[in-house]
C-alpha cells in the first residue's frame, strides 16, 4: 500500500508545473547581442545587374520538426527564429567572421566544417526564397533571414572559392610528362600553340581546339577539368587561374611538359533526369534477359514519343523503365559540372535549356533520353 502511494506521489510531482523540464534556450552558446557595432558594408543592397552565378555561404538554424533536423535539436520554430535573428546581428557586426560563426553554430552538417560554404551556385539550384536573397546581394553582404523547410538561413555572398577551367597543352618529343599525339619538335610546338592562342582569341571554341590538338588526357572532354576549390591544385596553376577573369584566357605558358593555354570558365552545375535503356553488346541466344540493340532502340523511341507527343511525365516513365542512375528517383541525377560525368551525356545535357528533352542517343551500351531540370 505504501509503495503504491509513493508511486502515485512521485508521478504527481514529476507532472506538476514546478518540475517540468525548462524550455530550451534559443540563444544557448551564442555570443551576447549587446555592444555590437554593425558593419554597414554587410547590409544588403541589390546590385545594378544581377549575376549569373553567386558564391555564397550560409548559417542554418534548424528546429524540432524541420526537414532533416538533427534529433538532438530541441528548440521550437519560434525559438529558432529568435536564434537566427541573433546570428544575423552577429553576422553583420564588425569584428565577426561569417565563416567562424557558421563553423560554430550552423546546423548544416555538410557545410559547417567549410565555414558554411555552398560554393558557386546558379539559378534553380536553391530554394526560390533563398535564391532571391542570394542573387540580390553584393559581395560581402548578408541577406535578411530566409525561412526554408530545413530551417532559418542567413546567407552571405563572397568572392568565388571555386573555379572551372579548361586547358590545352601542346607537347613535343622529349617533354617530361606528355607524349604528343603528333610527333613534333619544340619549335613546332611553340608555333602551333601561339597559332591556337590566336584562334581562341578570335572566338574559336576552346573545346573544339582541345579535341583537335591538346596532348592532355582530358582532350576528349574539351580540355575541361572538374570544378575545384582554392588550395586543392598546384599553387602555380591556381595563381594562373585566380588571376584570370571568368571567360579569360591565359598567354601561352611554357613548362617542362610543353606549352599551356588555360581558360577560366563559369562555374556551372546543372541537374537532369535520365532514362537509360540498356542492351547487350553482342547477340547471344543464351542471354534472354538482355534486350538486343534493336529492341532497346525501339523501346527508347517509343518512350521519347510518349514524352514529346503525348506529354507523359518524365519522372514516372524513368521510374518504370530506366535502368540507370537515379531510376528510383524518377531518373534524377545529382547536380554536376563539366568533366564530372561521361562525356556523351555531358555534351547533351549542357546543350539543353531547362525543361528541354533530348532526342534518343547511344551512350556506351545504353540508349538514353535526358531532360534538363535546371
């Protein structure tokens, strides 16, 4: 009897208002908001001409129930709003480093270690409200707090910390690293490289000349390198790149490997959906599971007709028929830049406008149809 009574008493005490857990502190761990001096240069001021891409970093403040929020996050939606307001005040204050605030307080685990950097982004890559804020900033400015399904976002625009480049190398017999595709002397290599440089300056396509002349292994991809961040490549190469404007072209540079021409390109990532229909490379009566090339082409042509003529849903057809990457997500492929996916698919994808659907094309044992999303 006494045990039963004590149990009831203990439960009543725990449930009473005086003993309920204290509410989470929205400012837990943050520096004080008093005594700060605002840096006017960080106030948003819409640029006269909005850029095509922006380099941005962000601080994310999640709350209990937000999309992808950590389980340990206990603050409510309203408390998260208050916390984001304090962080915005800090981010616009003199003596505060945005990257340091992101490392210490952002709830985005994928970017906090990088000072909140989202890299260089283009149109269609962000939540619409976040995009509107980011593209309305000048360099060094911090936008007002933006709410997204993941939480509240504080965004700063900064100088690009990523670059996309392409390169043509003309080597010659006896160079240290590369073997020329066509045997030539040093003088012949020098003359050819200056001729190519003049054609590039006149507007001839860099990728076309790389395919025709470059002795680098990436010549088949138009000389493109994947997007890279500062501090990850040879310092001498980075000095060349970061001193070029976007769409700029270096002089001919001679090294022990040959004569180099470097072009700086806009950092562009796009996203597509893909339908892939595979076929067996060689006819075999023992392999009934695989389609013949003729059967695969017929299926791909039929799907293309349904997409273009009948306006069928691309994602639905990809989920049902595609045998490639992302088929479980309606054929959706993660965003990518140049030189990051097989070249035939890349060429088609970058030639499309958002919303446009490609024709059927053959890409190494698969017939593919691509739809550009953004």
